[in-house]
C-alpha cells in the first residue's frame, strides 16, 4: 500500500485576516515546505508530488496555541516552517500568521493535527 503524504498548514484565527491574506500566507507556507523538502530530497516530497500534492488547512485560536502545536510537531521530528507577514496591509510587521508541516506521512501527522478544526 502506498502511504498518503500531505502538508498541514495551521492559520491563526485571532488575527481576523481577510480571505486573500489567508490564501497568501498559506501559499507562503506551502512553497516554503515544498522547497525545503525538495532541497533535502525527502522521499515524502516525491510521494506528495505523485499523490496530488494534498494540503490541509486548519485553524488555530491564538499565537500561544500555534506555538504549542509547533513544539509538538518539532518534538515529533517534523520540519515546521513559521510564516510571518511583512506588515504592509492588515497586521503589524513580523506578525506570525501560520505554520506549516510536511509533506509527511498522513498517518504520522494525523495524531497531532487531526483534532484541530478545518479552516
């Protein structure tokens, strides 16, 4: 059986970002994760590319909750990217908007991320 690979991007909902801003922040995370995985020639990257490039976006209530999730993921051995906004439009400069993880085996990610609601 082929393993399912995906990215999970967690977006802060306490910032009340517009739909377009959320889309851009999620895109930043996805591109950052893909470039990192390709650079290090991870098997998960190839499986993710061939498997349709699955991405799941979840919502996080606060910065504290975001950092808690980031710590859980990193302590489980996952690479996590943190995305901060430049601050030109909706939030102050360097505001952390989201984190991303993967592409990684869904079976390994789900126990950590599946309890969060989808965006």
